[in-house]
């Protein structure tokens, strides 16, 4: 997540079940976030174990797909409301009902015509996090049948730059925001049938379609692995006791570095960017005028502001949800009184033109010189699109002694990221290592994408439902049958008879006192 956090401490392999606060101790954001991660993982594991990979409650199963052919207009898919679970993550496809305004007899402001009734469900074109554009051919539904409609599910962080309602205005402008949020994103997307590799005649076999889709989804998983370290001294293997004074993390402050893939693909084509603040430095854009961006604020201090030469990503809600990277831009000029910055190029027309999508700038901290192999090599090709090319098999310096290593032969996906905590007290980075202190290769910390098939669209008015449903575990207590009732009555009669027999027999005879002499002895 892009958030201003100190570090991430959740480690599933350590099997911690709770975070225990201790009296008189400093409370850190990492502790609270780890508790949240533990509870989310537990709840989702239980849901996935009981439900399976995906499914919805019977009678309220969401995401029913209905094909709507429009003739000369663009085809559409109707998305039914209800709930569904994918890998234990709960989703709700119900469309929120519009609120009811106060009718006090006063004339309404703006358009006096009654607002149109809100549709009951979503469609392919207006789904809340899909942001499909009819003007882009790649967004249109396939014209060749059959094709698959599927769910893509993932999570992303949201800060006050994207959702101003998160900011507590009572705190004043000196406190721009407090906690961030984690948002579940679902998208209904099409997949051409030819990409599933189904044999002829299998297009109506739901089992084969589901199996083919599972194989396709498994192939979408990123294989990238990375390691990190603080810079090793020269000849460390020959004399590990000899350490250069600068062979360590040399930053003036504790940092949480974020290394994130910008453009996916294989090495040579894939690129990455990095931030020393976990990519959390953002600036809400109030207005865009050519290459000038007017900002809500230029930052709270010198560490979190914008300067000439900074690389920025111009984004909005649609850009983040679509996951299609655009070239990074460079800050060419800063106008402090006007709260404006001039960018190296005009942003892509698809981003930042709609205020309701909350456009913002995200600062990245790499420079053209960083990301080149260390150790005196000639280095590789320079940046592309403002990001750094991924070069595998060698240590790449970021800054202040922090280095990263990408494993050879891997493929990369846009949004893959790793976080590296650097600490001034130790002069190193927090990264797992083996007994010989060699850094371990780790898969990307995110983004975790989950998939589920919804429908096999065969043509006009013909859709094969691929969803799964489950019933409730609870049920009514069964009534006792005649045999059980007779057994209960017989047991009660036996108990009553035993009590009567005991009463008729009277009390048991008293026994003489010990010694057998009933006459009291005199003194």
C-alpha cells in the first residue's frame, strides 16, 4: 500500500495470532497494522476453507451476468447485485440506493427536473472501479463468441489525496490527514475464448471452461523475486573484519524504501521506480492547465515537498484502477506563491481531466544515475519513460548504500512492489538473510490479484452461469419422532413409579448406638 508507514512487520510464517500491547511502551503504527493483517488473514482463511476459491450465498449470490446486445451500439453486460467471495475476500455488487432529500416546500437549486431513477444494478460500462472507456477499442466487449466474463479482485490504499472525506478538518491545515484506508477493488472484465485454449466442442462444458480459466489465472501470477542489502565493503569475503566507514546505510533518517515495477514484462523491457517514503508523498491537483498543475498544497516540510528535478506520476482514481502505466513526468519549475508546478510534458489526456476522479501527483525519488549496476560496471541502458530499467543478476544502488538485486529469468507485472526498511541505528536495512548473512530472494509483497469466472457468454441472450453458490450451515432443530417421544414417556413413568415405591416402604429402621447397650450409664 502507498501509505506513510514505518515498516511492515506481518510475517505469516511466524504464526502470530495477536499483537499484545504492553504498558508504558511506545505504540507504533506497525503494531496496529500487523494486528489488522492478522485478523484479515484469519477471517479470509476461514471463509476460503468453508466456501472454496469462490462462491456466493444461495438466494443472494451476486454478479449474475446478462448479455445485452445493442445492435449498432456497443454491447453491454448487466451485473446483478448480491454478495460473492473470492479467495475469502467478501464482495458486494449491490448498487447503493440514492438518498432522499428534504422536501420542505422550498424550490430546489440547480436543475428543477426530477432526477432519473437509479438502476438496480451495475453494468459493464458503469461498474464503480472498472472505468471502461467506450472510445478505447481495447475496452469494448469482444465481438466474437464465446468469451468469458470474469472477476478481477485486488486491494489498494486510499489516502486523503483521493478521498478528502478522510481528512478531519477540525485538526486544521497543519494536519493534512490521519489514517489511510484499504479498499477492495472488483472489476468485471472479458476474456476472449481463444485465449483459454479450449478444444472444439468444449464450449458448453462448464467444468472444462472453469479448468481452462484456472490455468489462465495461474499464468497471470508474477514470478519476480528481489533481494535488498546495505552496501557491502570491498573484499568483504577476503577479510570480513575490514569494513569501510561508508559501507553501510548512510541516510540521515530512517526510511521505508518502496521498489515498485512500473512497466511489466521481462528484463530489458520492464522498468521500476523507487521512493524513500513508500510512495506516500502525494499532492492533490486542483486544476490542470497544459503543463502547469495547480496543487492543493506543496507539502508540509522540506522532506515531503516538490523540487525541480523530481519525478512524479500524474494519476487519478481511474488510472490507479486500470493499472496501465503512463510515462513519469519531471518537475521543471515550482511556483511557490501560486502553488503550481510545471511538468516536463502535458499529462496523457486520459488522466486528470475529471475532478470527480480526484487527480493527484505521486512523487518518486529515483534519479537517472540510480539503478545502474554497482561494482564499476559500465551499466545498462538509461531510464525509459521516466522509470529505471530492470537489470537482473547484479546489485543496483538506490541511494545511501541501499542496493537491490533482481533474480534472473523472471517476469514482472505492473504494481509488483517490495518494501525495504533502512535504519540509522544499525546502519543497515531490515531484510531476511541466511546463516551466512546472504540476503534472501523474496517474491513481491503485492499486488495480490484474485480471479473468479462468472459467465461463459455464448451470444445473444445465451449465457452459461459459472458462479458457485453455498447454503447456510444452520438449520431448524428437528422435531422428535414418535419413537423418541414414547421412550421419553416410559422413562418418566419409571421415575414416578420408583418414587412411589420408595414412599410406600417408609423410612428405614433406626440402628442402636455403638456398643449395643441402650441403657444410659450412671456416673
